[in-house]
């Protein structure tokens, strides 16, 4: 369908958009209702609701994309309001997508536990909770080990730094002593030369 908007017929610019808006709003009401229901469902019923909701989201996404295209091609008199509504719908769509991903992820986690999905037996729920707790403890243990290793490295680095400073201090003392020895030698040499070459010393020397 040609979605261009003739300037001479501004009323046509909103009719298609409004129809799409009605379709999208109806789809979102159904999707949100399904997301509420899926939280209370188990087994095959839960899987079925998730699958149907995923399809409904895909359909609503296509409708929203058409709305966004309509708003971009609309005359300036309608564009701002249509863009605002499309952006609001896009934000709403992203929220329900996130909730749907979380519901689907929860289903996959239970399936990966090796038990048959389709029951709300307390034993299954307890097993899932126990597995979650074990994973949390493993993560905590890994974090504690990492902290311990970091502390050991820090302590070793501190010890190495202390030993290095000690060595540098010893080298400094040696350099100071060597410098002092050299300076004393130079001083005595200057004094001897001064005494030897002084006129008084020359007069006292035997001829």
C-alpha cells in the first residue's frame, strides 16, 4: 500500500496511523494479560502461553514498525504527535519483551535441571531452589578464593617492596661511605700539594 501523504489531504495522514494504533494497543493488552497469566501457570500450559505470546509480540512489533514509518512520512502538522505516540509504544514494547525473555529464561532453567517440565510438584520447586542455592554458594566461594589470592599477592608485593627498600638503603650507605673516602683522599692530596709547593716549604728544604 502506498503510505505517502498528499499535502492536500491531511486527514488521510492520520487514518492509517490510528488504525495501526488501535491494533497495537489491542495486541499489547493481550500480551500483558498473558504475561500475568504465565506467572501463575505450570507445565504445558505455561509453555503454550509463552509460545503464543512470542508470536503476538512479533505481530505487534511489525505493527509498531509500520506506525513508526507512518509517523516519519506524515505531514509536519501531524508528525510530532505521531512520533511521540510511536516512541511511547516502543518503550512499552521493550518492557514486555524483557518480561517475556525473563519468563522464557525461567522455563529454560527448569528444563535444564533434568526434570520433566509440566509439574508443580513441591519436590521440583525445592530441587530448583536447592540448585540455585548451590550455584550461589559456588559463586561466593569463587569470590572468596579470588579475594584471598589478591590478598596474598598484595602481601608478597609488600614484602618484596620492603626488601627492595632495604637493599637500596644498604647501597646508599655504601655509596655514602665510598664518597666520603674519596673526598677525604682528595682533601689530603690537596693539603699535601699545598704544603709542598708553598714558598715556606721550599725555603726549609735542604739545598
